[in-house]
C-alpha cells in the first residue's frame, strides 16, 4: 500500500518569513454570512515557505518556474541523511562524496537535516546547516536536476554574492527550500511530487510537495 507524506509547510499569517520580507496577508473577501460563498485573498512574497527557486531567481535569462520540466519535479528522489549536522554546521564535499555512489546524473536530491523542527520560530533562519561552495560545485559535477533541503537555503544568508545559489541555478539545477517532514522518511529514497502554480515568468513559487512511499 502506498503511503503519502506531506513535505509542505502551511502558509499562514503567523509563519516565519525571510528576514526583511513582509508576512503573508490573508483576508476574507466574501463570507457565507453576507454572501453566497466564501472567497479569500492572499498577498505574499513568491519565495515563501516551502518553495522552488527557478534559475531566473539569480541568473539573467534563466528558466522561470513555468518552464521547469515536470520531469524535474516528479519522480524518484535520493535522500541524503545529514541529521548529525546541527546549528552552524557545514555540509562539505567530503560529506557528499561518502554518498556519491547513490547520486546518478539527473537525480533529484533531498538533504535531510531535521532543521524544519524550528520552522515555527524566527530561529529557522538563524545558523542553519548549509552547503559549502566546494560541496555545491561538486553537486554540479554530478549533474543533478533538483536539490531540496529542509533548511531555508542551501547557503548561509550572508553568502557573499549568493555564489552558492548562482552556482546551482546557473547549472540549471532547481532548488527546493524549506521542505518539511523529511525525518518521517526512514529510507534512502522516495517518489516525490512537486507542484508549483503555473504563473508566467515567476522566479520562484510556493508549492505543494508530497513524498510517495511504495
């Protein structure tokens, strides 16, 4: 029997957001008390919660969300367990090389650290484990198509020139940030479904992410 695990953080007005970004605003436009139906409106940054970064986020002329092939977003994903990496820890090239044999060209890679447990507070954006630039360049050489992490970013917030993001995105690697519940998957791979809204020219988008376990 298949098991489905939701890997998505819910969007609500109390959720933490990237430092300096406005929180989401959700309001009732129509209600059952006054109207025939309920309708809500929502306003938020398109890089909020569990979301994709398309190459155009940092790369001039890069692919936008609506151009990402579904083959990049649906299929088998390799899960790399780095739950031993805590606050301020770095995931290095050596760490990745220990699991290199599992990462084939075209792989979707999910890095599990357990950091999503802090999502309910601003601590989520502080001192989270992330990649080194050398590790990032190594992933590029492996020709992966997607990198997902349960942290807010593969790079520290103060990454000079955002070199880690640019290295991944310039290689056409889609980045999936702020994934939830990877620690509920006690195996080294799963099927994954990532569905962002199909909005023209977006550099990123919140999305629903589901793991399917056979």
